[in-house]
C-alpha cells in the first residue's frame, strides 16, 4: 500500500484536465504506449506543453518513458495507477453505512476491517 504523501502526489499529477487527458490516452494505448508525436496527434497539445505534462506525470510515477531510437515512448504505469485506486478503495466500507450503497461498489472482503 502507498503512503498518503505518495497518493497525494499521484492525484495532484493527474489533477489537471490536460494531464488527465494524456494519462487516459496512454491507458487506452495499452502496454505498447505512445510516442510524443502520437500523443500530440491524438490530443492536439503543443510539444512544449506536452513535454511539461509528461514530465509532471513521470515525476509522480504515473508514466514511464523509454527512449527507442530517436523517439521517446511513454506508457501508463499500471502498477502505480492500480495502487492509487486501491488507496481510495481500501478505506471504503470501513465505517458503517446508513444505506449500504457503498458496500455494493466494492467486492466482498475489500476494505473491510477485522
């Protein structure tokens, strides 16, 4: 499980509309990732702005980058994204709910405390 400081950094990195759009494009692309040019084409973001957003996402560990020849391929860091989602869901249903709606959102055993 990740610490609250790490979670805050991850959520802050994804917390702007353009960075979230970049992250979603990479998630949709799958394990193969996308080059900077491909991200630019899909999102119509200027190169300098995209570089800034990718740097921010990579610093938070949400995006991994790899140089392939003259291109840089960016990929979503699925383990880190899963950890962020788990961070939120871990607390789910740890307190009694008046209507039980939250229990329906989380599979049995997730977030429950002994």
